[in-house]
């Protein structure tokens, strides 16, 4: 018998409302909870926590390491890249295997990857 069940995860940021809005639009979902300090999406279950003096990851430099990142599926890499950039993401300078996946950065600097899921 499981001791717990998966409920979601949270990302640190200096602006939870702005980062949550980026992911809300990315996933075309709704807010489950909002406050000045924390915002939570319904599906997928992602929270955004206000952290004073937040410093974004500097991936691939280890100065401020990433501690987690999302893996997202798209139908077409180029179209998916263009769509997430239009929402406010940026393309990371380092692209280890750009024919297989693209490393993107959300508005708070968290890396996430898009790839064609088959």
C-alpha cells in the first residue's frame, strides 16, 4: 500500500503569478489556487512559489544548477519551439541534440525540454 500519492510539484520564482500564467497558457489549463506567495495549476498539477532573491538556474553552467526540469511532448519541434517562444520562453544557447529535443527556458529561467513524442 502506498504511503503517499503524487499531487504535483512546484517551481521557485520571484513572480509566481507571471510564471503560472506562462504555464497556464502553455498547457491551456486553469488555476486551482492563487495567492501572492503561491499559485497552483489544475492540470498538470504544478505550483509556483515566491522566493525572495530568486536566482534562476545558469544551465549548462554549474554556477546555479538546475535541480529539475520538465519534459514536454510536441507534434513538431520547429512549430513547438516557435509556439513556446511566442508564449514567453527563450531557447537555451546550448542544444545537446537539437534534432531530437530542444532545451527551452521559461520566463523565470527554468530549463524545460520539448521533443516529438512517438
